[in-house]
């Protein structure tokens, strides 16, 4: 049986899009044995446990931001040691930052073939021109140059691989959706009860976002767009982040605080029911590697408003599978919301087309097969 060692800075219960992708993919490939080295963010997290089809080894931690830096060398040493016992057929670096321990392992004499997955959501300049990254860019170039395969979740990120020295053609394999989960139906009674519990009435039109509360997701622009929309348009926010307090203050200052509902952290498995009782999904991103939240909303059957940035145009065609608003433009957002509320034919078209696209191209079963045949090759 082939063995793969995954390098991931975080893993369950510390979860983002990359961590979800790892679990969804590995759970569907039982004939490959996966180990992982990740950081121990909390002493309550066990040093070893099996999660799904992955043996998870947690190391380091406890020193704040310094732990993330030390993790690079610790993970490299761990990989070299474990390879002597386990004889991995492939190392898999999840995200750009995890290229560093792989490169250091090579410097220590390990020549295991490796794959790099790019899932970054921030702009290229932000990721690679930060002061603490610049001195180490030669290591990144070395890592990308010598990779056996580089897989990206969008065509936008495929360009990054070549800009960083990769000479081959990147494998573009997007993230997926648990279509069964996000297509599950919510009864009329359940929907009405949930809407009422959130303080909405039957005539309200609900905009929803499932997003980290960070600058790049443009949540403040949606809040501001409410000024240009009828009073019955409300905004439901699922997610946490550093902008939580400032976004709440912005809603109050714009006198739309009663129309914005912050729910905070909601478990992934609970998200479909909130999508099902909402009318439009919206995230006017400033940058986006791909955007799992968009295709989850499409799987749930609600139209999507986005911005044409990063990897979004891979799956969103304006007027066919969603609509585009202009970036940093609350009035443009309001125009598109009104468009979808007023045009029932367009609304239904986007709902049907979006759901069909996700079923045909973005189901996790399909994505796992692609990863197995194009990335985890012996």
C-alpha cells in the first residue's frame, strides 16, 4: 500500500477550507495510507489520533507565532525520521507555507517525491512580498522547481506555480462539495421556525454569507449596500474573524444594525439549513483562490453574487451560474440584489444552473478520483 505524508500547519479541530479538503479527499481514498504532521495548537489536542483515513501527529506549539516558525524545522526533522520507518511514496505539502519543511527535509538528504497544493486566497503580492517571507523566497523557488507535481484549486493559482519556478503544467483540481449534505431539503415548517428564531418574517429577503470576517471577503461592503436596498432586505452572517467588532459597529453607524444578524461560528454540517432558508448568497471578495462557500451555496440551490476575482470565474459565469458585482462598490452590490429579487426567471435559472454545475463537476467523490489519478500517483 502506498503511503503519503501530509504537511499541514493546522488540522481538525482547527479547520479552514484546506483542512476540509484534506479530510474529504483522504476519506474517499482507502487504498492509500495517509499520515500527517501538523502543529499542536492546544495542549488539549492529542499528540496522536486517527481522524478518518489519516494518522495525525501533532508536534510543537505553545509559543504563539514563534511556534509557526519553529514548526518548519520540526516538521522537516519529523518527516526525515518517519520516512526511515514508514518509507513514504510521496510527501504532500498543503498550502505554500508547507513547502518550507519539504525543502529542508531535502537539504537533510531526503529525496522523497512531493506534491504541493495551492489553496491560497490572498493576492500573490501579499503572500510572497511580506517582509518575513522575502528572505526565504529562494527556498520557495527551490521547492516549486523540484516538485513532482503541483496541484492548484483554480486556474488563477496555476499561474502562481509557474511564477515561482515550476516548469511543468500544474494540475488544476478544484475543491469540492458534499452535494448530499448541501442538497438536503428543509421542510416548510422547519424553515419557518428557523427564520422566526432568527427574527425574520415571511416578507423578508435574506442575503447570506458564510465567510471569515476578514478584509478580503468584503463583508463591510454588503453591510453598506443595505442603505440602497428596501427595508425588508436583511443580511445573515455566518462566521468569525478579527473584523467582528468593527463590522458590528459599522452596521450600527449606518443605522442598519437591526437588519444585520451575526451568528458567529456555525458547524459546517449545520450550514445547509441556513442557506436553504435564505434567498441570495453574497461575498464581494477582494481576492479568492477559489471560494468553497460559493459552490456550497450553489449546491444548496440559491443564486450567488460574487466579484470576478481570483478563481471565481472558473465556476461563475455572469448571468448563467451567478452574477458579478463590482469590487468595493456597495451600490453595485445593491443593483445585483435588486436584479435577482425582481427577475424571477433569472433567479430560477441561476439556481438550477448552479446546482447542476456543482453536481457534475464539484462533487467530492469526483475530486477525490482526480486527486488519486493525477496527484497521488506511485
